[in-house]
């Protein structure tokens, strides 16, 4: 008996070992994730196709009761899985609701003979078994009891707050624990209709924000009321689908022209919780629905989220009807992975989708996807890797960081590019007080907030250990400063009694003039024009130092304030972009000034524009170095100096143009606008000439090849 049991155990292990390879072979679609810098990472399958439902449905033959006839799904639009894992399908084309049991076998058809359904597009089942149907064609929502008997109809609610233009065509709905209905209507931009259990209108809930661009602001400022009224109305996008989770949060997805916050997690007040910062910040940028850039055929193609589902852990899945990808996010909105993609129209292979329409999870985390073109449901199960990711992520979301460390390390061993695993390990290290390790892991995960919080803890410990030394150092530096100041004052008195000599112009005198210019900009720039207080050499050195400072700024700024990866910094590109823009500005300003009563020479414009970059050297470089001792708690201080530097540079350019060309304030402003326009024209001209030059070279090369071959 023991020998037999041992044999069975060995056989089971062999089968289990072979299972992952079989799963990989059966999966016909790719699975991806994005790393912390939005680079595409290919990964092993997380879900594998397991079953097909709805393709073998039959009904009794009315002419031959002992026989059955095929009764396939016809354009189904919705799927819902209740707490018992029974599957409900809105079989739109057949005007019925289908209930399958947890094993996928037909339980019953729900047709309501006394009040037939007409193109139902949504279905929802409560914990008590009540069934709500969005009966779209009949412009109503109906409530059925657990036996499928009609209990109540919800027609168009009467309220003065509902505009006459609203088309009451319910397409999706959910019911909260109080019995309140939230109904998504076809094209309803006002949001979800919220009805009480008696069908009385309460409010519009969870409307999307209307898009408002900079151009819209300009039009509103410049157009008359009549002209602006003729513009296309800026209306919010409509909600395509709605679902809820066990905690009562409501989730909506939207399509159309909406590019941000297409997926939202709403509380009772309608606030989007996915826009809030989590404990260590967010890795999501507010855009949902992943796809491959290479698959975009036309510029107008955009993600069109059609449905969403939430598993028992609070993780969200959305389905994109445009690019056919299913994207998974954790409960805070951070991407986990996405898979699927467009399938050939003629393909009916297991796992491939032609027109995914709706999806839902059962209690075991299995995913069911409804395809309204293939007219069936495909079931997907988590792979071993997917189960590992799900378990580790759930531990992290529950705050059990130390327990999550082991599964996250196993995930990372199997896929070193999986950012959520790095993020999970960073949280675990932080909670254990291993701040150095956490800091580096947060950097790898791309979390500036986590990196900053870890460094804050490291800095706090360092200050606590070295506080007495810092106080002593401060006292010594203060004493030295007082002594040097007094000594310098005495030396200045002795020097003032000596006769003055004319100062010969050297590089040092030019350097001194640069600092004088910073304190007295108008006098300093005037001296450059009329007293030749600077030269091309000095200007070139300042320009070179400014370029070095810009490059050093990219390399040396703390990760808390600069997320650019060092390996992605292109020094040549930075230099060329800066020099082209700077020299283009010098040329444009000189040309405009030459025809607009300017007194400055090209030499003066060149030198003056170089000296305007001094704040980059004096503030930019030190700020980059000091940022490595700062956290995001001091972001306001960092931002003050960073924005102050840019403002200082802008003012220096203004005063430089005013002084060198002897302009008034108004003339200087006009000159700057014309110079900026000229710079744009120069850029366009260079681009066109470059393109034509490339075509000309190709033409000459083709002629040469043609002649040489003959």
C-alpha cells in the first residue's frame, strides 16, 4: 500500500511539473506589464484559458417536445456572477436572461412571458437573490425575485432635475446594500441615475469631468457669447458600465474622448478614490486601459473601456474594446499586468477574443469574458505565477508586509522586471526599518514618495547621532565668519587710503563685472554695450559653464525631485538642444532688433545672452547638489529656488534687451514677442529645408545609381 501511495505521489509531481509548460503552450496571447519608467516588460502568462460557456445552449423543440434545438447566444451584452458563483448573462439578441450554475451548466432561461424583455443589456443580482435587469428596448429597469417573478418596474423617473433631453435607455446598473439603484443610460453625460428602492429620483451620481483645454480658455476669453455658443458643447463623457465591490464602493468606466480617469472608484459622495495618494504615492498617472503603441493604426484611435470587474481582493480588471486588452490594477489603481490583444476575425481559438464586451470574477478569482461577436463566454484561470502574484499583492494591500516578502521574492525570481514585486519588497523593507534597502528598492520601483520617506528616516537617524557635532561645527563656522569679516574690514580701510589706478581689462575683471551685473543688471548690461566690459572669451566660458551645470543638474539632482534614469541621459542631445535654442534666440533677437530701432550689435546680444545664464551656474548646480540632502517634505523650498532661478533668468533677458538696445519697457516687450515668433519661424524653416534636403539627396542618389547601372 505504501509503495502504491509513493508511486502515485511521484506521478502527481511529474504531472504538476509538466503543467506550467502546457499552460505556456496553450496560451495564444501575450502578457505584459510596465516597469517604473513605462518601459514594456514581457512576462509569463497570468491567466490561461480554461473553458467555454454558452455555445451549447438548447431549447425544447415546440413541434417535437422530446427533442431540442440549438439556441446560441445572440449579441450578449452583460455578464454577472453572484455570491454562489452562478453566472447570469444578458442575452440581448434573444431577449432573455440566462442563468448558469457554478459549473457552467444551464440552470434556467428568464423570459417573463407576461412582460417580455426587449434587448436587455444589463443584469445585476443582489446577495438575497433578487435580479435586476436593464431592459434597454423597453426603456425600463425591472426587479425580479429569486424565482424570476416580476416584482417591480422602474420607468423613467419624474423629476424637475432631470432634463428633457435625457434619453432613458438603461444599459448597466448596480444596486447597493440599501436597495438604491445606480443606472447607466446610453449617452447619459450627467452621470448615473440614482433611484431609491421605490424608484424615486435622488440625484445624478459620479458624472465625468468635462474636458477643457487651453484653446477652450482662449476662445472663452476672446469670443463673444454668440460666437462661443456656436462652438461644440463641451460635455462630459458618458459612463459605459458600472459595478460594485463587497465594501460598497462603486466603479465606473468611460470611453469616448476621455483620456484620464476612465476608470474610477467612487465613495458615497462620488469622490474618485483612485486620484488620492496611497501610503507611498502612486505609480499610475491616472490613465487606464493599456495597449501597445505599435498597434495604433490611426491617430484618432483611443482606448475605449467598455466594462470593469472587481475581484474579492479589490483588484480591478478593465476591458478595452478598441485594442482588445484586459488590464489589471490593484485596489489603489496601480498597474499589475495586461494581456490579450486583437485576434484575427476568422479565429475561434481558445483564449483569443474578437469583440470582448463584459467580464466578471467568481469567488475563486477566475475571470469570465463575454464576447458579443463570438457569442460565448470564455473562462480564464490564474496560472501558478498569477496565483503567486495575487497572494503576495493581497498580503501587501492588507498591510502584512513581512509575510508578503517571501512570495514577492519568488515572483521577482521568476520575473525580474515585475515592478509591483519590487514595490512590495520596498514596503516590506521600510516597515522592518531597513531604510537603506527600502530607499534603493523604491528607486527601482520608481516611487519618489517612497524613496523620499526612506531617506527622511535615514536623515533623522543621522541627525540624532551627530547633533552635538553639528552644533559644535556651527559655532566654529560662526566664529570664523565673524573673524574673517573683521579682518576684511580692516584690510579694506588700508586699501582705501592707497591711490586708485585704472583697472586693466582681464578675464578676472570680466568675472567681477559678471557679479556686478547680477547686482546692478541695467548698469551692467549697459556697460557691456557702451564700455566693452566683456568679451567673446568670457561669454563663451559662461556659456560652457552653464551647459556643464545643466548636464550636472540632470545627473546630480536627487531622485526625489528628478525621476530620469542616469542611463537615459543623453549628454550630446542636451548640449545640442540647448545650443540650438539659445543660438536661435540670439539670432532672432538680433534680426528683430536690427529692424526695430535696436542699438545693440550682434556681439552685444551674444555676450549679454550668455551672461543671462549665470543663475543656472549660481543656483541650479548648488540646488542639484543640495537636493540630495532634501526630501519631498522640503519640495516647496526646492520649488521656490528652482522657479526663482527661472524667474531671475527671465528678468535678466528682459533687462539685457532693454539696456543693450536702449528700449523702453513697452518696446522691450514687443521685441521679445517678435523675437519668439521669429525663433519659431526659423525652426520651421530649418525643419522644412532639412526635409527637402534629405529628399534632394535621395533623388540625387537614385539618379546616380540609375546612371551607374546603365
